[in-house]
C-alpha cells in the first residue's frame, strides 16, 4: 500500500514538474517578448531586403541514360550504390572543372564554385543531378536515367553550362571506354608486336629459302620429280624395247634386201655419200630428240608436241623423196639398171622407215637417259631441302596461329569490354533556361518563420546565462525564508502626483488640513496582505521597529514602505518612517519634502530629546524623518549609542517604526541599523537581483531577526507560476 501511495506521489510530482516547465517556458517567452520581437523584426527585414534584391531564376535541364551490363554475380541491391556513385561522378570537381575551362571563352570570371552548389556560399546558381525511374532490365542490364538541372539568373548561361557539361560527359564516356579497352587488352597489345615480329622473321626465312632454291614446296616438288622420274624410266624401258624390236626389223630388212639385190651395198654407199640424205636424217634425229623432250613434259595433245609430230612427218616425206631421187636416174630410171632387179620398192620404203625409226628411238633413248640422270641428281638434293623446309614451315604456321589467336582474343575481349562498364548517353539536349521564379515568397515566408524561432532561441540562450530571479518561488527555495507577498509594479507617477497636493509648508501644525491616507499613498491589496502577514509574526514578541532593505539599490523598498504605511494607517496605527540611507536618500524626493534637517542632524544633536523638531508629518497618523544632510562618516553616526536610543524612543512614541535602510551589499550601514530593529524584511525586485547576490545578502542577515522577504514588481505570469 505504501508503494502504491509512493508511486502516485511520484506521478503527481512528475506531472507538476512538467506543468512547471511549461509555465516557466511561457514565462520566459513573455518576459523576453521584446527581444523575440526585435530578433523577428531584424530577420524579417533581412528577408524582405533579400526578397527585394532577389533576381529571377531560370533552369535548364537535360537527361542522361547510364547503362551497363552487370556481372553474373551482381545483385539487385547494388543498384542504389551504382546510382549514387554515378551521381557523385557527375558532380565531381574533376569533370566540373573541365566544363569551367570550356565556359571561360564566354564567361571569363566563372569558377567551380559558381557551378557546384555543394561548395557555393551565396546559392546564386546550383547544379543538381537527380535519378529518375530506372533499374535492372533483362539480362542483368543496369539502366538509370538521370536528370541534370542548372539554375541561374541568366537563361542563356544556364543552357551553355549544361552544353559544356554535355560535351565533358561525352568526352569522359569515350575516354573511359578507351581506358577500359586499353586496360583489358594490355597483355594482348603488349604481346602482339612480339608475335608479329616472330611471324615476319619466320616468313622472311622461308622466303629466303624459296628464293635461294627457287622452289615453293620441296615435298610437292619432290613428288613431282619422282613421278617424272618413274615416267621417264617407264618411257626409257618402252623406248629400249621398241628400239630392240626396230633393230631386229632393220637387220631382217637388210638381209631381205641383201638376198634380193647384190647391189645393196652400193645403194647404201650412195645413200651414205648423199649430203642431203644425211642432213635429213640429222634433222629427223633432232626432231625426234625434241619430241622426246616435249613428251616428257607434255602429253601428245599439247600443241608443241603436235607441231613436232607434223615436222617429223614432213621430214620423213622429204627423206623418202631423197631416197627415190638417189636410186633413180635423172629420167626417172633406176640408177643401176639391171642391178636392182629383185628388190621390191615397198621393201625399200620399209627399210628407209625402219632406219629412220631407229634413229629416232636412239635419239629418244639418249634423251630419256639424260633426263633420268638429271632427275636422279635433283631428287638426291631434296631430302636436305625437305628437312630444312619442314624446320622453317612449322615456325611460320605456329607464329601465324598464335597471331591469329591473339587477334581473335583482342576482338572478343574488345567486344566484351565494350559491353561492360557504364555507358553515358544523352537522351534530352539542354534547352534554354525556363523561368522558375524569384524565391521572393519563399524568402518572406522563411523570414516570418525563422525570425520568431531565432528570437525564441536567443531568449532561451540569454535566459540560460542570466542568473536573475524572476519567480517568487525561487526566493523561497534559495533563502528558506517566508515570502510575505508578491507585489506588482505600482504606478509611481500617480502616487507622486497625489503627493503634490499635500498641504505641508513646514513644521507640524495642528491647523493644517490633511487628506486621508488612501488618497496620497500607494494602495494595493497585496500590501495589505503583506502588512497582515507581518502582524501575524508579532507573536510572541512585539514588532515595534521594522527595517526594509534589499540586496541591491533600486529594488523598490521605499515605495513598498509607503504602501505599508498606508495599510497601517487604515488599521489605525500611528507610524514613523525613517530614511536611514544617509549616503543616497530618496524618501524626501518621492514625498517632495525638505531634506535640510533629518536623521543625520538628530544623531549629531545628542543634547536634545525633542525629536519632533526634525519630524515632518504628512498625515495625522504618519510622520516622516528624512535622512538629512549627508555626514562625513555615516558608519560612526549609525553605530553610535545615540542611534540605539533614538530607535527605542521612537518605539515608545509610535505604534510602528519603519526604517528605509540602504542595500546590504556594498555598504555596512544596513547591517548596523539592522542590529537595532525588532525585525528585518528584504525587498527583492524580480529580474534585477541574481541568485548569487541574494544568497550573499541573506547570509549577512542570517544571524539577525530576518523575518521574511517580499517579491517586488512581479508580473502576472510570475504570479501564476508562483501559485
């Protein structure tokens, strides 16, 4: 049960503390309302000035498509990172500086700070890059459209800035593609010159080999030679077999002719002696030899072979005619009449043909034998040539294959690299800047909103560093004294005006007309309450003399004394008011009384006991003892035995003696007077005295009869807070 009650009390305390905080805030704002109003006016004035001088804003826009093929392991959650990276890249100082360099031809004074809003101080122009709708498309292709906008007070300048940026972005895109290509193909590009050099060297060695030996492919040429050699060998065998047959036929014909004619030897001798016959045989032999050579190289259908055959046929015809001419007379009769009887003409023609054939076959055999020997000699050279050729050719083929593979790799890598990375493409060209407004309304609204906020912040900051007391509750917390009352600010000018109508022209006179106290002294219900609280504190001891003092001068204790005098008078009390502030008196000024005589002279005149000569009555129940002329040593007068005796005498003559004492801090006069009084009341003006000063003052009076404290000039908000 006790815990429940404790929790309820804590909740009530917390709730009360929250309400107090809210009330304190409202009190601070009300108290600092002039500061808040002043700051608001300054901010609003500045905003109005900026609105007047603000220039219109024009905006130019362009759209850029950024696309890239992501790797297979790319995740969709990397898209925001990629978009943010591209935005930072577009706004990088490196690219923007290039645009500034381009713009220098038209705007010589333009700088990077004029374009980049992130480093701009005056915010006259701004560059913004914002992503629009985009994302990952098919096949993991990242695509994002960015809107690039630039604001300036010149529409042409806004367009030219974006045109410069467009050129920079396009150049950067090409440079990045080339850089990616160069980086990706660095190994291939470094290897290609070496491989090309190897290919060139291998091809040069092979070309030198072919030029040196006048041959393209030794293996192919060797096969051709071997085939030719086999053909020649076959022809040679055939020729020799034919020659053997023809020789046998020739011998047989000779025998037949010999048996048919005894004169054949003479015919043969005549033929051998015929130069034309021998020349024709020689020509036929040459033709046969040429024909044999051509048949080695070409077939019988080849034109040169046909021509040689025709030539041989014509030569054989001439040879037959020559034989007939030799064997016949000039009249067409036989040369050896009677001697050729028995020899058939056909046999003779056949003999001539066989003889011619023998000559041709012999020449052909000789030619074929020479060709066989030559081919065998050439074939014997080819093994070493083939070996050297087989050593050179693989090097050429290997280097060419490597070169081809590198070129294919270069092409495929180039295509792959070109597809990867980020590609910037301009979708919408920058246009002439469009009017966006002058921000005047925004400045005015901003000033109207920010001004009070800054004023409130200034008030709170000032309150934070201000140690002054504004609440009567704080007086009680700091001093542990009874707060006798909270007095609002009294209209002192009205009191002073009423006081001017008092009929007083000198000393006390019983015939003087006087007015009621409530028509010449400050009257307020809080003063009556304070007086009643003081009367309650009489018991158990009487309170005949009461000193009012404060920590600092100017806290209104003199006005409060006059108000307490009015309250006491209405309670039918006879009151004496003493101005004990000898160094800085003010009571006679407020009441417009003479200060030529007063307390200082009364203290000096120790012989008289009639103090009435120094008293100035303002009412039948109110007497005033002003401070009098300022003495040289106030401490000596106030601490004298005469002062103590006078206060005792005043206590016997009046119902209440109120002493207006000087401030506690700065002098010792109030401390001396306080030691002679029955009670001491402190008057503290809200907003003037600080906590430190109040603490020091109460510590000084703590050992004396300090009965309470009065909060002066308390505002309505402070009263609510104190309640």
